[in-house]
């Protein structure tokens, strides 16, 4: 369970400025219901181009609600020039900090603010820059590079915490690692081939990989997985929590769970879901 500050709890239980501004001057929308987080931010400016009012609607966890609430409080009374300078760290700091696994909520707030300002100014929304690296969440290499650079991220897990990239099937992990390594100016170590395993070693390694690598990633979004049996190279599992009802569960199962086990245990494994 994550440790939340008292201010995060307060803004979650009693969020400020929830709602819609019908005649908003600027509207910014980010995220999607499909990926589990969505935020719409509304801005109303006065005659001096100061932000007179800000409201939001969000779909997400406690951190998403608290971050959105905090953002609206931070920007009220600011000029557009000052509002443009707000960073995701400013939002997290206002709340007394966020668990690192939830920093993507503050990034979502920063992105919604940028879009709302662009909308007010009548500027064309920026086209998607770069190439999509994470297909599951639609995150580009440019977005990952920005997160790595601004927040000095050093691991794939860090990137997932900030922009969710890598939190789905896992096929993009190698590309994310390349971006991190380029930023850090280091060469990637050669990948060692997995050793030939006995059945007992294989089962133990599968169990360890599920516990260490796969379950923590699934639990971030309320999911889980249970190992049922191992029959030669068939790994039989049950999906639990949100994974059991998610429309993308088979993508998660084949492209994340299976690919991760093939990478860390043996490339011959096939993962199959056991229906209850």
C-alpha cells in the first residue's frame, strides 16, 4: 500500500474545484478511460488574462484526484506566462510529495494545463512528436525523453511511474532502456542467454519472476496473477483483480507476462489463462 501525505488525503477526500466551466476560455483533455486515467481541465480568465477560475473532471486513483485538485488551486490567480512554468514537480511538492509509482498523475496535470493554455490561445494542438514506443498507452519516444531528462529517471520502472510507458505488455522495455542509456551516456551490457534449466529450476524461476517482475507491475493498476501449474513449457495462470475483467487482458497476458517469462526464464514458454 502506498504512503500518502495528509495533504494528498485531504485533496482526495475533499477535492477542490470539481466540475465544469460551461463558458470556459480554455479546455485541456489528457489520458483516456481505456488506460485508466483521464483528466479534463477548464480555465476561465479575467480581463487581465489572469486565471480567475479553474475546474476539473477526472477519472483515476486517489493521486489523480488529489493532483488535479492541487493543480486548480496552484494556478488560480496566475498569469498565463506563470502558469506555463508549472511543472509536475510543483504539483507533487504542493501535496507534500507523491509515491513514485503515482508521479504520472502529476505529469497528467501538467499536460492538461499545457493543452488548456494552447486551447485558449487558439493555437493548433501539437501534432504527436516522435514515434510511439509504448503501444499500450500511446507514449512516444519524445515524451519518454522529456520525462527522463526533466526528472533524471534511471530505470524503466521510473519511466513507467512518470508516463506509464512500459506498464502494459512490456514489448517497449528495450526501447525505453535505450533512451535511458542514451541520456546517461552509457553502453548497454550484452544480454546473456538463459542457462538450460531442469524442471524444478524452471518452476522456481517462473515463480520468482512472477513475484519480482510481473505482479508488482499488474498491481499498480489493481490487477494480479496467480500461477496455477507448469506443464513442460506451458505456464497456466489465472488473472485476478482488474486484469480479470480488462478488455486488454489477453494483450497483457501474451505480450507482457509471456514475453517477460520468455526473457527471464526460457524463450520456449507459452502462457495460457485458466478460466474459472
